[in-house]
C-alpha cells in the first residue's frame, strides 16, 4: 500500500494568511488600539493624550456622512487636540485621538474638521 499525498493549492494558504490578517485588524480595532494614539503618546506624552481622550468640555462637531463626532480640546499654549468617536450599539468607541500641532487657534481646527465633513 502506498499513501497518496494530496498537495494543497497555494490559494488555500493565501486564504489562511488573508484570514489571519483580517482577524489581526479586527482585534486591533476592537481593543481600542489607535494607530495615531501611539504616535501622539510618543510625541506629547500620555498625560496630554489622555486629556484629549477624556475630551471634557470640548467643542463637538458631527459628521452626518460617517455618524462620527469630533471633540476639540484646548490643551493650552495654543495647542489643540481632537478625538473622533462613533456610536457602536449603545456605547461610543474611539476611532482616533491626535494633536494638531501646526494649528494655533480653535478656528483653524474647526475649519480643518469642516473640510472633512464635521459641523456644529
């Protein structure tokens, strides 16, 4: 008796790799990992980024196309942070949080967000 060896198609392995990549993205998104967040923490420190993420007392703008909310926070010293959140079920999930270093007035940040579809 001889054992027959059935060779798997390369497509099978590509599908497995694709599934693993999709699972990885799903895990990162659903565990609150924010790509911009790690950069912001490195550049500005956890304390400032946490202020942006808490976003208490900030200006809120809404994007009707994406159903997302942008919150602008004044960090002092002519620095502003932006946090983007979206409603998922009965709760809100952070999409990203970042600091707009090159914008030195709230009007500039509002204009930046207006150009991306966010309005009061």
